[in-house]
C-alpha cells in the first residue's frame, strides 16, 4: 500500500528539504520503502545523512506547493526526537526513520527504511473528496512531461466537480495553484 505524505530531510549543511512522497508501507507502519529519483534533493540528502521524517498530513495546499516547487516559505518545524531531523509542527503523525539500504540500480532508487520513533500531534481532518481531488491533480501536474495534454485536461476536468462541491478555502486555493501551474507549463512549453 502507498500512503501519501511529506518527507523532511537535511543536507550536510542542515538545510531543510520538504518533499511530498508516497512510500510503500504495511499496516504496522514500522518500515517504509521510498522510491525517490536519483536526481532529487531527497535522494541526495538521504545519501549524505541516511535518515529523515515522514509525515501524515491533511494539508493539501502544502503538498501541492511542495510538489510544484511553489513553497514561498518553509512551514514551521521543530527538532525530531531520535534523529537529527525536523518535524512539521502542523502534521497529524510523524515517523522518524533511518535508511537500512539503498538499491541504486535504476533511475528511481529503492530506499528501505526502519522507523525509529513515532509521534502524534492531532487527529486527521477526515475524508474529503476535494482533498483527494487536489492530491490526484497535484500528482498529475508532476507528470506533465509524461502524459499527453488531452489526457491531463480530461483528468483535471473530472476533478473539478468534487472540488466545487466539497472544498474549503484551503482545497480551493490548492486546486487553483495546480491548475495555474498546468496552464503555465503548457504556455511555456508551447513558446519553446
């Protein structure tokens, strides 16, 4: 099973990286398998410092901003408890992990980790169709170079209805961010 969330990692200079990621998990949540691209900051950080924090969040605006490189400023964090890492202060749960092994034999590495500490800050908001729609739209927006434009537009159109019917201000802002990103991407690629 894959659970979407946010991973925080640090480089050797203690610079924080915030990245949405969906590790493979089991129901015990005692280990994760991450599959970052070798070109990603998360991958480089985990190779330099083989530990990080995986967060369960319900803030789809944060996920969209981080995925599309639109974070204006880093969200508030505090020190992790068992590793030299950072915990988002507005997450639902967090999992501090250490890397057990890397398999770098393909462009997407396989990074097996072991959870060394967990914490809980608050209840998750709950199921909301708009949150799920924004999550799907965000994932789609990160794959514009892989998916034909007609398919992207069709899939985005299908996600409009749940957002219009069930979104709050955060989900509306996140969906607008994603759709603007998609339009800007197609505009800029058409001018190349």
